[in-house]
């Protein structure tokens, strides 16, 4: 007979019986409907068996009458677990306090998320939610019904078509749908589009106005590219010139790069530290001792405890420290030249603004100085938008 769950709940013991009248005693126990099982003889006058607690206390008269001796070898089941916990009151109190703390923390709001906002700032939405009791560390039972909160937030936030409040565990998610409004049209005065710098025109597309230049034409800074005056002398009209004009601009740049570069190199040696994170505090639990590295880089890996959709304020932080050192690399002049050109090319294109495209380059001065650097003066050809606005003054 295997031990059943019911017997575990009632509790049972493993006993050893000794005496010459073993067979008669066992038959008596069975006839008296004692709940016993797993009877095993260890020798002719010794046997082990399992018996429930209720029948264990009925054994004494039978054993006394037969002259048998009894030895308890093990106690099992729920009653004995309760007895052990009763003798460890502080442990039991700790378990109760732990579950009470978990329950209490689960009744707080730990995070407020905002979704769907584009024109409204997150700070404005969070402030409106705070005025209605939605903020971190607020008791959830003090909050109003989500539908009521949604209605009040929508009235509080102008420009919203719908506001939803969704509670998921210790998180509150505020979803915002902003109302669609046409973008206000900018009021513009009549104007020309003129060249912002000296350039060779490569493309001109006039949407409004009269183009005055053609591709492959050199223009100077201030020349009118697309005129805002249309019509002939007898019938003229001023408009807001609009269009796109691109041209090649020559930009001179002076660049330098040292022949010795420094870079960070990892040795492969690492050390790991572990922390128990509670709220905003961390308690180190492993990785004590002085660091064997003079230089290192820290890589954190933070994980929080999550149960279903609830993120609890507990977590685990694993910090990996990787040893590194600074290494010097000697460059050949040609290598330094290539790096300097690439760096200058990137800086010039970035400074030219959006839509700029690199075309070509020409080194007009190449010099290697005695202080370990390569100096170059380079002329870059950059294709970029060159049109800027110029109001038409009557």
C-alpha cells in the first residue's frame, strides 16, 4: 500500500516492533482494523511498518499484553510539519510577514505609462493624471473607476478625442487619441529664391515663380534663382517663389591626424558582481574583493521579478567587469591620409546640411610636420540645396 495524500494529511509514523509473538500481533492489528502498510521483516523477531497517528496511540494495550517492544523510526505528514513550525515561531512569523509585504506592495501603483500622445507632452498628461489621483505609490483602492477617470482626463486635456485608463496589476496605462486638426497655414509674403553661396547650378525645379538660371550655370551669392515677379512689364504680379535649386559648392577644409592612434582593447579577463535590487537600492551578494584590473568597463544586466502582468519592485542585477587597456597604434602616412580624408569628408557633408551629397575632392596642400601629425588642405565638391528666401520689397 503506497502512502496516500489522505494519510499524509492525517499524519503517520514508521515503527519497529520487536518480540517473539510478531505474527500474532500483526494478525491482531489487521483484525482490529488498524491502518498499517508496508510491513517488512528485518529478522524473525523484528518488523517495520507504517501506521497512522490515530491507530498508533491504540497500540499500547496490545503491545503490553504481548510483551512486544516498539521503537519509532520516523514521523511524517502535515501534523508534524505544523509541530515543527510551532517550535520555529520566528520562521513562521517571517513567512507571514513576507506574504503580507507582497500583498501590500501589490496594492500600490508602481508605474504610470502614457501611450499615443504626439502633440501633448507626457509631462502635461502625467500632471493631469496626478490631479485625479493617478501617480506612483498610490493605493489602488483609492482610485476611482477607470471609466470615470477616463472621462475626467479627457475633459482635463484639450485636444484629445479619447482617453482610456487601463489597470494591469501594479501598472496603469493611459492611452490617448488626439483629435485631428488641420495644420495652420503659414502666412508668407512675396519673395525671391536667391543663391546662398557661390555655386554651379546642377538642378532647378520651380513650383511657383520664374526661373532665371539654367543647369550648368555659375551663380554668385545673392543672385536670384527663382524670381517672385511673374508676367510682363504691363502686367506684373508678385508671388511667393517656391522650388528646389541644387548646386555644387567648393569647400576648403584643413585636416590633421596624428600618426599614433590610441584605442581601447579588451584582454578577455572578466569579473562578475551580483546585486539584489529592492526599489532604487542594491545589495551586493557576490563578487566581493578588490578588483584585479587597473582599467575596466562595466556592463550591467538588470532583471526584475514579474508575475503575470505585475512587475514587482524586486530584481537582480548582474554586473560584468571587463578588463581593458589603452593601446597605441602606429600609422603609416598613407593610412593617416586616408583616415583624415574620410573624417574631413564626413564633417564637410554634415556641415552642408540635409540633402548634401559628396561629389569629389582635391588635395591642394599635403604636408607632414615634425610633431607626429599629417596635415592636409583639401578642396571638396559638395552638391547641396543653395536656395534661400529673400523678401520682395515694394
